């Protein structure tokens, strides 16, 4: 699959340059992925329209990459499961055993990894 055909949702997106979520968006853009940032407060991040909730994403999501911790993730579990992404990346600090168990039950691939490292080492799309 070519990057421009791979849709990535970034949960916890931010316009703050020092944050890993922002760095991931910039690197995803550099690699030409289709990106939907998700954040409840910002309408635009790095020139991209932002979904305020996961449920607002219309197109199928190939990869959901997480930049929010389990305390914020777990209240959204039903909404996250309804998204039915192709896979979920738990970046460091976002690991949720409850969400991982639900993904396992649904047969959705997930991994504990770093989106930035995966992109920099050409492991994001295999």
C-alpha cells in the first residue's frame, strides 16, 4: 500500500511543536500519508482539518496511533471500537490492557511501538 492510500488517525494530536504527536504528524506528512488529527479543541493542526472526536472520522482508518494515556482512552472505548481501525499503535505511555483486550476480542491488530521510530526506520507500512 502506498502512503497516500494509507489513512492514519492521530488521537491526541496537538499543534505544540515539542510534542511527539505533533512530530508524528509532521513526519507522516513528509511521507505523504493521509492524516486525520483528533483533538477536541483545535480546528486545524499543521494545515490539516481536525476531528474533535474519533466518531467524526468518516473515511476508513488503516492505522490509529495513540498519544493519550489510558485514563483518557478508556472512557472512549466504545467509540474507538466503532472506528474499527486496521491496526492500533500504542505509543509509549498510552498502553491500555483494557483496550488491548477489546482489540484482541475484535481481531484488530495492535502493537506497542513508537510511530516516529517506525516511520524513520521504514517499518510503518510493511
